[in-house]
């Protein structure tokens, strides 16, 4: 059994760790509330601009002049990955990256080349260590400080890679926030855009009596970059909310484990102290008996 001095040191260390993890849990909870509110309020905007593009696409002519809608034979796949910059967030990064590896291995087994664009230091270092080709790593700003300008930078880079022929298909891979305890790695197609049919009005849409100034093609071309930036920014917000939720859960689990460990150590300490007191009393009684 450890001596009392060593036990006191361990009790103090565990109590300090519990205090730190409790503070980190509170910080993560505060950040989560802000990001969650922002993500939940931004997602309806993403859906609304998507529906606006879909309604407007039916009036666009000359679909062949829109390179973002033209598919081609897929030989190289580009994947934009959003992870965290820091650790201490439980299984958030490992769940995301190991699922990503399975997807990359499946694509390579089909004879396709895979290139990555990364936002978050954890994904960049993980992919580099495993020999994957990282085309670009977005360093600034950090994900928790990223704004719509950062999303525009990413969208421009991905569009440039697709239109220049560097990749034949672009996918998004991030963690979608579903609840405080559930966040799921999600893969979504990005380019070419197949979910919007250009020049084909939906059958159930009613014709509105309105004028477009300028023409539908010009408005559509102006809205498309905003739409792509919105999709990117929504993925970044979802990932950030998932990161803070995972970190809050991890820090809460660490705090609870430290509290349980501290209680166990205190029981061991009290038992050892009582044994020492009993031994001292027996020594005193034995000495008194010997003298008498």
C-alpha cells in the first residue's frame, strides 16, 4: 500500500485535474450554445437559397454553358474535409477520419485518384502521416473564428480545382450536428451540381407572374457562387457545433472519472491512516506493558 505522503499527492493531482476538466466543460458549453444557435439559424437560410436556385433554374437557358453542372468521367475525386484544430474532444476526429479512410480506400480500389482539401489541423496531420495527397490546407482563420469570407475562399478553391480539370468531382466530408449527444460524419456531393436541374421546371410548380431584372441567366449566375459559399459555411458551422458538443461530453466524462477516482483515493488514504494510528497505539500499549 502506498504511503500517506504519496496518497496525499495523488489526491491533490486528481483534484486539480477535475478542476481543469470542469472549467473546460463549462467553456465548451458556452461556446456550444453560441455556435449551436448560429448553426440552427443558418441552416434554414441554406435550404431557402437552395429552393430559390431550384425555382430559378427552370427559367435558365443554355445549360451547356454552365460548367459547374456538366459531369464528366470521374478519374480524380477531390474531398474537402472539416475537422478540429485541437484535441480533447473525445472520438470526434477519430470517427470522422477513420470513416474517411474507408471511403478513400474504396475510391482507390476503383482505380480513382483521391485529393484532399483540409480545414482543421487534425485532418491535415492525419492524412499526411498516412500518405494521402493533401492539395491544400486552409490555416487561417481558425475554424472557431471562421466567417463567410473563409467559406468564400474555400468555395473559390474548390470551384477552381473542378473547372481547371484538377479533379472531376468534389465532395464535402464533415460532421453534421443532430443533437447534443449525436453528431454523424456526413458525405455530400458538391461539384458537379446534380441536385438542381437547369432548364427543367418542376411539374408541380405554379407559374408566377413576375419580371426578372436582369434576365434569369444573369441572376442565376450571380446566385450560384453565393449558394456554394453558403453550403461550405453551413458544413463548417455544423462541424464546429459537433466539435464543441463532443468536447463538452469528453470533459464531463473526464470530470466524473476524476471525482470517482478521488473518492477511491480518499478511502485508501483514510484506511492507511487508520492502520498507522492502530499500529502506533499497539506500540504504545506494548511498550507500557513491557515497562510495567
